[in-house]
C-alpha cells in the first residue's frame, strides 16, 4: 500500500520540520539577551549580589579608607620632618650665650614659639598613635576622619610656630620697624600656599557630591 506509506512519511517530515523551527526560535530567544542570562547565572552560582562599588575609582568603602590613609601618612611625614627640625633648633636656643642677652619681649616670643612647636609636633604625630590604638577594630574610615582633623590642627599650629620663630629671628637680626611688614608678607604667603589655593581649587574643580 504505497499511498498510506507516502502520507505517513510526509506527516513525519512536517512534524520534524516544526520541531526544528521551535528549537531555532528557542535558541534565538536565549541568544538575544545574553546579559540577563549571564547575570542570572552569576547570581545562581554565587548566591549573593555583586558588591556595590563607587562610580569614580570603583572602590569599596574599605578600599577608599586604605587609600586615603596611605595618602594621609605621606602628607604627615612631610609636615613632621619640617616641624621636628624646627622644634629641635628651638630647644637649643636657650643654651646659647646670646639667649641671656634677650629682653623680656623676645623671651616671651621664644617661650610662645617653643609651646607652639611642641603642640604642633603632638598634633602631627597624633595620627600615628591614633592608628596604632584603633588598629584591627575595623573603624579605619573613622580613623581617617580624625587623623585628617589632627593633621589640619597640626598645620595651623605649625603656621603659628613659623610665624613666632620668624618674628623672634627678625627682631634680633634686623631693625624692628620693618619686622612687622616682613612677617606679615611671609605669613600671607603661607596662608596662600597652604589654605587659600587648595580651597580655591576645591571650590572650582570639585562638585558638591
């Protein structure tokens, strides 16, 4: 019976064609959205969502704290070197023969200078002690904030130390009439380099975020 066999064969061909078309459509659908497939596969594999990162440097909060702390320590080292050299020099002045010849005003300026230098040294070394005490407590972001404040206070005290030391040296070395103008000009330069210029750059080149 050739006719029924031919009909059955044609029907099998149609069914096979339909199955092949359905499979092609399924493959096209899966390939059309690889991102979603990859994301879902990653989520199923890891079991947790990927950790959020910062849009700028793409770093976590702990990574940002580590970077800021390393930068802060480098800055503190520069300031510490200057204040330690100046403070060591100030401590030797009192043992020189010329110190006995200073009048009361100059001696007062010297005492103020030494006190300012000592407090500046303490503030600039403070971040090291702060980090050592809180190390391992998982509060480095907070440590960075407090260490930054100590560093800023130390810079202000260092400015006062330099101003007083410059005033004392110029009073001994030059005519007193020009000393106020010289000290004012140098202090204005310090303020410009240390505070005004950075504040201007921060205002101009950074956003409120």
